[in-house]
C-alpha cells in the first residue's frame, strides 16, 4: 500500500510540475510552402530538430544557422509550444520576420505578417487565460536574401516547448495506479 501511495504522490507531482524538460522546441522544416495570406501551407517534411530558442537570422551567404537551413532558398517552418501565465490578463507578444509569419494562440490568429518582406516586427496585446495556452508559428521564407524569425513574450509569460510523449505516459500510468488503489480500498476484506 505504501508503494501505491508513493506512486500516487509521484503522479501528483508530475501533474503539478510545469511541463517536462525538453531538449528544445521542435522545429519542422518543410518544402514548397505557400503563404496564403492567413497561414502557411506546407509540402513535404524535410527535416525536424530541436532548437533552444524560437528565432534565427541569417544572411544570404549563410547556409545553416543553429540547424536552420536554406538561408537563400524557399522553405517553410512550423513551431509549436505553450504559453504559461500565472493569472489571466493582456500580455504583449512580439513576432518579427523576414518574409511571411503567422502566430496562432489557442488556434486563433493573433499576428499576421504575410508575403515576401524585409525583416520587421509586430507587437500585439493578447488576452491569455490563467494556465497554459497553445501557440503555433507558421513561417514562410521566400527565395531571396536570407531568413529571419523572432518570437518574444512579455516577462510574465513563460514560453515552454511541447511536452514529450513520455510525460503523458507517466501521467497516465500514475492515474492508473491511483485508480487501482481506490478500487482495492473499495473491495470488502
């Protein structure tokens, strides 16, 4: 019974701890992106890697910056993760890009930067509920002159990567143990 209680305590700790440590944000690089003016559609997946930051900048002479490829070629990128706030409110989010970029929070488009363009930034105040909100950045790099993307949130907002599948497995296993313990207690002796 003590081991069951210890397992339940570990499960509770996992549920209450911020999302699992991750090597970085998962970045997916795609061929044949199309900037639709409200999002980016992607062709075949070319590469996937982890990055410690959500951002890069490279000139036309650079072919690879921290895993970001194709500085002078057309490519698309998708980055997903979570925004965490301790209490609800309005929070400034900043998205800068060289070419098209779109920021979605809880599946709602909040920043739209369509088309081929020189690097510039957009800042918008976004209403976030207490706890975790999802975000997705869709990026389009045009065929000329380098690539750039920057995503920054207010100091009161924590940007966290997508949790690893093992986090969900740990939580599910812990919940199963708690359920089994409750069932055992109900059985007559």
